[in-house]
C-alpha cells in the first residue's frame, strides 16, 4: 500500500488560461486547500481604489497595507472559496474591469508583494495546498513538489474571461478584454520584482485545445505520481 504524503502544487501562467478553475478542481479532487493568489492582489487593489491610495506615496501604501486583512470563506451553496477583505465578501467586486485595469500596477509594488507573499507562505505551511498565480513556483514556493505553467492563445483566453464576466452579469467587449489581457501580460512579465515567468522545473501546459477535464486530468495524474511514493 503506497503512502499518501501531502504535497504543494504551484500553478502559474497567464490570465485566462483557466489557472484558477483548474487549481480549484485539482484541490477539490485531492482534498487540498486552494489559494487564489490573484484574488489577494485584486482585494488589495480594491482597497487602494476605494481609499484613493496614491501608488507613488510609500507611506500611504504601507499604512493601507497595515489595515488590510484578507481571508477566504467557504460558500457552501456555490461550493467555492470566496475572498473577504476586512471581513466583507468582495468576491464579485474584485472581478470587475476597474480592478482588472489597475491590478497590475498595484501588484508591481514591492511592499504589496512582500505582504502577500508572507500570507501565502503561511497558508501553504501545512502542505496539501494548490496555489495559483504568477510567481508561485518561482518565488513563493520555489521548492514546491510540483509546478505547472499554463499558456493559451490570447483570443481563447479572452473568450473564456468574457464568459466568466457574463456569468456575473457584466457585458464586456472582446476587444476591451483582449486589450486588458495584453496590457497585463506585458506589465506582469516585464516588472522588476517577481516577473511572470516559467520556473525551470515547471511543466508547461498549452491549454488552447484542451478541454477542462483534460487539463485537470493531466495535473491529477502528475500529482498522483508524486504523491504515491
Ligand atoms: O490571476 P488573476 O488574473 O486574478 O490575477 C490578477 C493580477 O494579479 C494579475 O494581473 C497579476 C497579479 N498577480 C501577481 O502579480 N502575482 C500573483 N501570484 C498572482 C496575481
């Protein structure tokens, strides 16, 4: 009988490659905790927007970070974890275009990244975690047991994001979404701190032609190979 040890799985990649839904499904199949690190940067962005924080004012940024508490609460009806900012559920508002258009600038600030990375490492301490983001395999958990890097064609990514937005009642044109994705890819990949890049030991998956089930299946197969030692 093989032993089932708990592992850490890092899933990084571009926006709209299905990272979050894949990571969520993988965590649920393995009975692991799922952490959406992008949601954390989105929650900080929402807080900064609401409080009109000047991103160039270091003191304002540091003070604002001290007043932010981010948690995830489980919504039984929707069977999903939802993001809470200072005990308010912000799951819907962090997905809107206002936050999407501003989040890359906020997540490029070192103080913001340091604060989020500290929370992410704490959440992953006990292992048995699937975390998705941009720098999970490179910076947050460089020793993760398994790392994946997801890519996909930009038009496919935009269509997926448009569908998600539609489901939450937001009609956004494909042109606007493509522009937002391309702008974010550029800022996320070229920023000085923790740029989006594939860790050398990450397994790259191009999800363009893959069904959701195939995508999840690929990761689960690899996870089982690693878990059953
Ligand atoms: O995964 P997402 O699209 O919800 O992420 C929102 C933004 O947060 C993304 O444009 C870049 C940033 N992000 C980051 O810098 N590092 C992470 N680990 C996760 C997200």
